[in-house]
C-alpha cells in the first residue's frame, strides 16, 4: 500500500502507533488523530472533532480495537478540532475506568465538552510527574507553554521515539501528504517561491505561515523548540500537517522554528 495514497484506513506510523485522522482534499487544515495500541489496550491522542468522529472511529475499528478497550484519551490542549468528540468517546467506549489525560489548566476547559457526571475521568498529568506507564509503554509529557495554549504539552513515546506535537510542526498544507520529507536542497534553500529543484509544492511556506499565525510570539516557540531538541526524537507526529520521520528533517525543522521571527504578536510589535 502507498502510505501517501490510501487515507480511508488507519496508517501505521510506528510500532503500535496508527494515524486515524481525516483527509479532506478541499481543506487546507488536516486534522491528525492518533491511536496507540499496547496489547489489548489503546490510547487516543488528540481524538478529533465531533463531525469527524464517525470517520475516526471507523479507523479505530479497522485497526482491530474495540471501543471498550480504549483506556485513555490524551488531549494536548483544549481546541474543539481535537476535543469536540470527547463526549462521543465517553458514550461509545462505555468504560468506567476510562481516563482523560491533560494538564489541570486544560481540564478546566475540557469539562465543558461532556456531562458533569463524567468529570471524575479528568486526570491531571502533573500528578504522575508528567509520565504515564501504559501497560509497560512509557510516555513522557513535556510542557510547551503558550504554543499555543497556556497548558499546551507534547507527548513522547520512548519505545518508538515518536513525539506527538499537537499544533507544533503543524501546517495549513495546501497540498497535503501524511508523510513528508525534504531533499538535500531544501535544507539550505530560502527561495521557497522559486524552487531550484523545480518541485511543484514546497511545504515550508505553509508550515512557517501556520506557526507565525497560530503561535503567540517568538519567545514561546523558541522556548519549546529548545526543550524538544534535547529529546531523541525519531518521528514527529503533529495534529495538523504532515508526519516527519527522517532524523535530519526533524533537526532542520526544530532549528528553523527555534529561530523563526515575526511570530504572533511579534509580527505586529
């Protein structure tokens, strides 16, 4: 199967990790939800909007996961494009032990997505020192404040080196592919509108524009990149845009965003 061709089924990103997002050819903002499977149990990361729920749940079933086996939902901030279907998961999973993992500052907003009777499911990741042992699979939560929400964080799967980055590394993606990579010339080029390799679409302008418009300022973006460059990341899996799984591409993107200017308020100031 062409991994950049069939988006009607779950797509493997790494061992036990699947893309279960929604591909909309007419949209520039593609939403990526992810499924993490360990044995008989599963986690959903940034589970998607309410209109996308049926499509995403179909992919979960196609991956061989029954709703009752979903043990947790991780929400890395509180926007409706990733949290809107929260009540759908609670109702369909019908799992009294289901946990909703996020920061306490996010949970005060997440509780408005579902009935009060289920608010006990909200779990503050800070209570467990920003780590989760998921049936032997260790996840680390790294705080990335104000990129873009105050309570934003990213999730690192130590087993595969996959970093789930939510809005970081996202893109408006005029011509979207799930897996993206750069050639040698991309790493030194700054003529995005006049590609010397005559590639019909360069993803960098859309990625840069996304961060300049969505992130609040240079400082918050640079701070988060400084944290992430210290991790042994093998795969970047954002909630918008494309997945990157080449070491040099990941290092390049971190460096690019760390030094990016005219971000948010700084473009006005």
